[in-house]
C-alpha cells in the first residue's frame, strides 16, 4: 500500500505515465530504486535530480512514487509565484500532516506554527528544520516516508534552506528525499546533497519515444523531431503535435528547445476561446493551485462553468478538488511568458482582489507583479510582508521583499530607507556581499548618514568582517555619533576598539575607547556598562596594561551574556586577562541565541571564539567540530576574517598533533587574507601557531624565527596581546637556543602581567619559565609551583608540557623514579589529546629515565650520564649551542662537560672524539668495524 499525501501529481516528464515505459532511463531508475530499498531497510537518503526543463525529472519522480510500497508519500511542487512567500512550499508539503504537530516538542511545534502563520509564535530556521526532521521521523516510525519536491528551484528560500537541512540529516531514518532542479545544485541550498544529472536521451531511445507518443508517425517526422529535440523527452512528445513545428523539424534547421516548447503549448491555448485562455493565464499567474481564488478572479473575465470544462479538457490544466495543477510545470511558464505584459498585470490585479483579507503577503506580491511604476501603497504592503518574514527568520526573503519595495518607492528617501533595512536583513541572514551591494545602492539614493542610522552602522561592521580593520575603525568611530540609541553606539564603539585591536593599532584603540567612555549610559544597566568599559580600558596607548582590569568572577562576566555579540571582547584578550572560563559560558549562551535568530555571520564568529577556549580547556574534539562548523558558515556568508579565525584554531590543533599538511594549509590561507588586509591579530596568530609547531617538533631556532616578530614593532605580525600570550613559547625556544637575554625578557613580561592581572595562565607560565632559567634548588620549587597553580584553571596540554620539562630536569639530575612519574603523566595526557610530537618526546625521555645509573659508561671511563650524552652529541658534530638546546642546558655547561670528557677519554679535540665509538665501548673505530 502506498499512502499518498499532498498535492495530487499525475503528469510525468513524458506525459504518458501509466501508458508506457520510461525510455532510456534504466540507470536513473535503478539508482532511485536502490534508494527506495535503502529507505525500506531503515536507512534514509536524499538525491537531487537536475537537468534542463522537460528532460524527464518529473517522470523519474513519478516512477519512484509508483515503485514505492508501504510508504507514506509527501509531495509538492515549487511555483514561481510562491517564491516570495516564506515557508509557502513547506506548508504545501506538510499541510496534510499538520495534525501531527502536537506530537512534537513544544518549541518545535510552536516554531512550525509560527512559520506557517497558524500562530504568532517567533520562528527560526534551525528550530523549524529540527521540527521538520522530528515530524518526519515520527511518521517514519510507522512506515518509510518519501518526500518529493518537484521544481525545487522555485520554492521559497526559507523552504529551500529547511529542505537542505532535512536532506543532510536523514541517513539514520527511513526517509527518502527526492528534489528536482533545473540547474547544478552544488552552489545552492542543496550543497552537500548527492545529485544526479538527468541528460538527454540517446537517439535510439528518442526514436522509440516519438513512435510511442505519435503512433503512425512517418520516418521523416520521427527523424526530424529527434534531430531538433536534442534528446529532451518533452520536446520529443510536443513538437510532432504541431504541424508547423513538425515541418520545421523535418527541415533539419536547429532551433532552441525553449521556444519550440513555448510555441507548442501556446499553439494549443490559441485554439481555445478567449475566456478559457484568460482562465489559463490566471491559473498560471496564481501559481499556488487554489481553484477558489482563480475562480473568483475570473468572474470579471467571463469565466463560467463552460470555460472550466474547456480548460480541463484541453489537456493543459487538471483539477483535483480545490487544487489545480498544469500537466507540466513548463506549461504555466510558457503561457505566462507568452502573454502580453498588460494581460499579466491585469491577471495579478484580479488575483490580488480575489484573495481573502488576511493574505497580506500574497496580495503584496501580486500587486508588486502588477505594478508598472512607482507605487507607495504596494511598497508599504511589501514592507509589512518583509516584517512578517523577519518574524519568521526568513531573512533572505525579507531582503528581497524590501528590495522590491524600494524599487516601487516614489520617494528616493523611502527607497534608501528600505534598501538599508534590506541590507541589514541580508547581513543578519549571512549574505555579506548582498548586504554590501544593498548598502551601496541605499547610500547612492539617500546619502551616508540616513543609511547609517537605518542600518545601525552596518558599513563599519561589514568592513570589520570582510575588509580592512583600520578602515572599519574609521567608519565605526564616525558612525557612533550618527546612530540612534546608546546601545547601538556602544556596539559600534566596541567593534571599533576590536578593529583597532585586530590591526595591532593601540593608538586607534585609544580613540575608540575615548569615544566609548564619553557615552552617556542613561537607560542602560550600569553594571553592564561598567563591565564592558573595563574590558577595553585596560590598555594604554602603547599597548601595555593600564587602568583597572575587568573583574574575573563569573557573575560579573556573566553580565556579558545579556548584550549583543558585538560587545563581547576578543577571546585572546579574555585569555590574557584570565577570564576565559566564564567567557566560555557567555559564548555558549550567545551561540544558542544566534542559532534561534538564524544570524549566521555572528554565529560563525562566536563559534570561532568558543573553539579557541575549547582548545585551551582540552576539549579538542569539541573545538575541532566548532571551528569546522564556524568555517563552513563563515565561507557561506563571505566572512573572510571569521573564516581565518576558524582556520587558525584548526591550525593550532594541527600543530599540537604534528599534522604538518593541515598546519601549512590553514596558516597559508589565513595569511593570504590577513597580511593583505592588515589584520595583524590574525597574522600574529598564524606566526604563533607555526612557532609552536616548530617548538613541539624540537626545532627551537625555527620556532624563534616565527615567534620573535610578534614583539617587533612595524612587523606584519607585531601584536602586543599575541606577543604576551606567546611569551612562554618564545622563552622556552630561546632557552634551548642559549639566548638567555631573550628568555629573561619574556620572563619579565610574563611576571609583570601576572602581578598586574593575577591571571592563572601568567602565574603558572612565570613559574615554568623561572624553572627553565634557574639552577640548583630553585628549579624544583619553580616547577612544583607551576604544577600546583595549573590545577586552579586546568589547561591539560600546558600542564603536560610543564610535567614534561620537569621530568626531563629530574632525569638530568638522576632522580629517575620521580622523572618517570612526571614523564608518564605527561605522555598519557599527550596520548589522550592526540599530541603526537610531544608524546614521542616524553616516551624517549622515559626510555632514558628507565636506564639505571651509569650502565652506558665503561668501567674505566668515569663519565657521568650527562657527560656521556654531551660526548655523543659532540661526536655527531653538534655545536655547543646545539647540544645545549637539545639537552636544555646552557652552552657554557656544555663546554664544562667537554672539558671533563676529553681527559677522561684521552682525547684532545672533537675530531678525535668523533673517531671514538661513543655508542659502544668508547674505543677508537677501526676500518671495517660496524658503526
């Protein structure tokens, strides 16, 4: 049994459903039948069938519907008139099962009711998509579900995104989703959904189809049709039915299929009486298949019962109860496009008058289609329809509706206002490039300041997201005085400060801070304003700490959860201040709110920052998932800088994991954007990540090559915040290279910051760096202090790094049992996180610590373990500084050890030392002896 639900659909791509086989479609039907069998077995799938109009997509869909057994079928078709109605196609698809909404969780049911206009509940795309998945999953528990959407290229944008959401999430449910589209779906809402192109029939299959469609056709007619139709099944059927077309086809002169089909359909309509042609035009313009509306609209056009009889017997239009549909979707397109423009306008006016009073959006679009020039009344209706779209989180549709309202606005001021609102809607929906174009058009019509006011200073926010941070700062600081309301000005001011911070320009940051501090907080919660100001007022004009730092308790930082995302501080600044834990909770709240509102660009930014904090907390898999999702969203909306943030988070993970290709790929792409546009924060982050990778791999010199520029004024990677955060890595690399002055300077910077802020990371890092620089009894105390402090705000990776360094020191002072304890703990943490390079280093050190006392030493040599290791490295040709870097000691200590080694071994130079078998019995090698 097949349970069919939805709009009746009986016409196939060949127009001969139930009469003949599908010619030349064995590959396609087999693929569809496999997917149907998969659904019957409990596993879902989705497929987009795409190809030119008339190529046979609908016939293939009819085939899979007929082949379904024991399946619930939900089916609808996109129509051009409903492309402007948010969730219109989704409503048509699901209206037969809306009685099942009560079975959904309350938030999901409310979201769908709001989307369908059943209630005034707020709606958002994520929740609506989840509701559709839940609804179909519930139906699939009873029997498999087949969802068919024909002509998906004409469904409204809100429905398209929802169907894409569904199609990507049905693999674990017995749900099969089949969509048809005219064009390659890869760049649109079906991106990521498997697709199958439906191509033209072979000549042999085409001949058989023509012979079946036109019994008794002579060879000239068949061959001429095959030559003209180009394998298009609809053309192969329609062309021979028009005598003139048949003659043209027989002449062998090629002609585009589109005009051929339009001529064929229009020729059929021309044979009907005028009232019937008018009825067909009304049905084509109405687009939704509502027979009652078409009938009321036709009352003034001479439409009566006989008109309906002729239309339904023409083979062009079909009816099932109150629903209408054309025999093929190309029929209404051909009839509509073939009608004179005045007739089309008159049809839309008649339809608008025939709609019920509550159908505001439908009426607005019909009147817009009927407009032949500026019309403020229609523009007002469209603006109201756009507001309703925004209530349902249909931002792209709202932007398009406002754009049309602007086109119809007689006053350029009103047009500019509507374009500015459209730009904001496009931006909130994640279309940065579309928002920029709309904003440019608005400014050309209405000037700069009115557009800034209406868009909430959008041009600066756009520039910050995808352009030059210094230019963004210029826009944002200037626009603070133009926008309405202290809160909006506060948003722009903080983004301006952030843009200056991104550019590594403390002077510009101070300009923004001065404007922020001058704002009158009247009407805004005082604690919130104080918290926000303290975030940014902690730097003076040189980039060094000055003034009161923000409070670090969760309650104070939690105030930031009540403000827009634009007001949140950048994560590196929060990390420097040591309040990353509370901020992570704030970002989680922000992400949930942005998902509900479907603000993709902002969501991508919040995900990027949350991922950084997840890395620091040891939640590497969560961080990777968040950064990957943020990267996908950022690329979708064109937010280049946010995409770079996500890439650099993934690069940081790659550095720790020893994934060299991933590291290089992500940092190279980020630098290609950040260096060109002067985003020093991103450039500095890329340099830091590359430096860490080199350090983890035991290449301290290469690490310093990347890390030192962070503190070099004027360098493309110079940035005070990142220079501070990277100071522990820089000092460690410098120590290994014997650059004690550099290490000491970084230690001072970290110690100063630790005293200034009390940040846990700075305190523990300072202890670790003191241990690296110290000698004698102070070393162990410093390591212990670093480990004790790390437990307060745990960063498992950094704690394991401290344990590794401590374990190496313990081994060098011959406390092997203690060394094994620390090294084992470090190795286990590195293994759990997947930090392969440092795990390998810890394992090597464990091997050395496991060896007893002086078993490497021959009895008479008298070398200590450290002297032996120095001798081995010197014999390999390493310089004193290279040996010092390898063993984490000073080059002077290496010289001291070699001064003891030479007399003990009876050699006087490195050349003689190189001739000794220092890995074996310390005797001179002889020719032929194994080395």
